C-alpha cells in the first residue's frame, strides 16, 4: 500500500474550524484532500447544495407508494431493523415518519417495531417469519431496515404466504435477492445510479421517508438529520460530500435547536458543552451498540428514542451497566489472549530448542559420544 502523508498545519485547521464553526476533523479531511481555503469556505457556506435529490434513489418512489397503499388498507406494519446504531436510528426515523403519514391518511394501521435478537443471528430471522405466519393474517406489511437484502429464504417464505415485504437496506447483495420490493443502493442484481452508495442504512431510510412525506403534501424530515449523522459516523461510512453535509447539519442540531434527551444527558455526563463527531464515534455510538452486543436491543432503542429526562436516568444507568460489563469482558479476553499468546510463545521456544538440540545431536554425533 502506498501511504501518502499530508503536510497540513495544525494552525490552519484550528483557524478555519473557528472561522466556519466546523469540527476540526472535517476541516482536516478537506485540507488532506488538497481543498483550498476558498473551496472549503464555499462548501460549508452552502451545505444544502450537497444533498442529492431523493427521487434519484432507485425504487424509493415505489416504496413510498407501497407504504401509502398499505396505510390506506389499514395493514398491520412490522418494522424489522438491524440491532446496531445504524439499524436503531433507521427504525427511529421510519417509525416516526410512518406515524406522521398514518395521521395524514387517517389510517388505522398499527405499527410495531420487532427488534432483532442477537441470538437469532443477523437480519430478519426464521423465528420472526414463523411468528408472522402463525398470526394467520395476510393483511400485513413487513419492512426490513438496514438488513434484508441477503435474507432470501426468509423473505421469500413470507412472500409465498401473501405477506407484503419491503427491503430498505444499504448492504451488498448476493447474486440473487429476495422476490420483493427492494430499495438498496448496493443491490447488484440491477442497474442503478451509483449516487447513493455512500449512504448508511439510516440515510437510505431518510430518503425513502422524505419522498413519502412529500407525496402526502408535507415535509418534517429535517429533525431526523442528526439520526443520519450518528449512523453515518458509527457505521464508518465514507466521508463524501453528502455524508459530510449530514454530519455537519446533524452535529449542529445536537448542539443547538434539536437536541434529543440522550444527547443532553451525555453532555452533562461527559461534562462537555458541545458534541463533536469524536464524541459520537467514541462515547455515544459504543453505548448504543453495547445494548445489542449484550442482547438488549430494546434498551438501545429506548436510549435514543426516550424524551423524558427523568426516565432517561434509569435508562442511562442500565446502559452504563452494560458498558461496564462489556469493558470487563474485553479486559478478560485481552488477559486470556495474552496468556494464550504467552503459552504459544513458550511452546514455540520449547519446540525450537528441542529442534536445535536434535539437529546438533544428529550432526555432531561423534562429539556427543
């Protein structure tokens, strides 16, 4: 690999960061890409120009139309998200956008979030499929979020039993995909624009919901930009223009007009005035993810969705308990691995010594006698 190191000066980063009120890490990325100061100022002065028209996202309009159709039919809607930060932020966006759409249409649809369980494996599970089929109800729509593109057998089983399924995902597809309506920029079984391959699952969900709301004559998606920002950072998506725009606007929301309860709580907990992308990546994101890592995905969703500051006290305590447990597990694994490596080294040295002695003895037989 040919590494290239930048000669960007720390003073230049700090000066531009203060001038534009932009996190230093994003300024550094732009300077590392050989952007001039004027180009950087132009980029951040009109950040909205970097958002790509959602209508270009393949099948996004069809997904929105199908959701509207199902809401009008008062179908029971199940949302099945992945269990990580991206999946939980995806379902938070989708659940609230669907509730708004349901209200607009005066629909009686019940919307249920079915969190995936880590012990069921990744993505929509056969256990969930069996639960749906046991209801003996064909008036159901299942929407997978940040998963689904690879769950061919499970989804096709639902389809074969007259259950509507929509996949909203951002993962690479296999050579074949489920036989349902799919919105996934990485669905390689079709030809589609490459404009959205940078999006996390929450980004794809955001685009679909944006179209859904506009079709119903309203738009209230701005308040979910911070969810896309968090998911973009925690899913380590490429920092191309649109993702940088999501992060800039999202971080601004967390520090200004829109600040969810869990972020307010952690500002106090971490004793900081402003959240940065580093805080999301190192402090907030791992706390969201630890819930699913230790098989308590519902707690992770409560963590990002609860709006009651007093309830958040108990939620945060539970999250911190899990986080401390994870640290102890990691610490134990590190100690175990060190012991294992030490044992391997000792064993290797012992075998090597035996080999050396053996070679010496065999080659110096007369001396040994």
